[in-house]
């Protein structure tokens, strides 16, 4: 299975973008191992100059229609030189952050063809380290598009 994502948001005079992809391999019926990579640029928001993302996990399709996924995912955030963005303050070297989460996801697989599915779902990320705690937990709704080879 494979999927990709491209995101662009604009506002406050700047733009944010992200790109990523995931691939998986079915090791047995309804059970796949997955890996993913991505990159995002927050357009200078929160003084983050870039963020590299990764994911390793497993996905099981209950009754061949209800995907349940567990994964370990993280990122490496690169910060700019001045976290306050105050011209009157000398630049301060800030450390990079490497948040780590345990991701849980459930949904429904709607097969639109023999090898194509659309999978709306709910996802929750549980922070596993201090960097993830500083960012906060992640809860959201997503829609995945999968191609099965």
C-alpha cells in the first residue's frame, strides 16, 4: 500500500507547507507493516525553520474494512536563531527539538476499486518525551487515500 500527502496553508503574510508519504507491506492477510517520511515548513511560525517527520508502525484491517493502526512517530524540529524575534534582544542559539509520539488510529476503509481505498479516520498521538509534551497531544480527523499493489 502507498499514500502521499501535500498540504499548503496561507495566512498572516506567510505560508506553511508539508509533503509526505507512507508505504506498507502486507505480511499476512489484513496486516501490514508501514513506514513514512515527510517534511514541513511552518513559514517561520513559532521560530521553526523546518521539520522532518518519520513514522514506523503496523496496520490491521478488522473484517477487511476497519483499519486500526499503531505507530511510533517523531520529528526533528530546527529552530531559527532568535526565539523571541525581538530586534532589541541579541540572537540566542536554541536547541533542536525531537518530539516522539505513540500514534493510535481507527477508521473505515471504503474500497472504490479493487486496489484503491479512501479511509476516513480518527487519530490520537500520545507524547512520549518532553519535546512532545511541550508541543501537546495530537488529536485529529484525517482522510487517507491508499493504492494497493
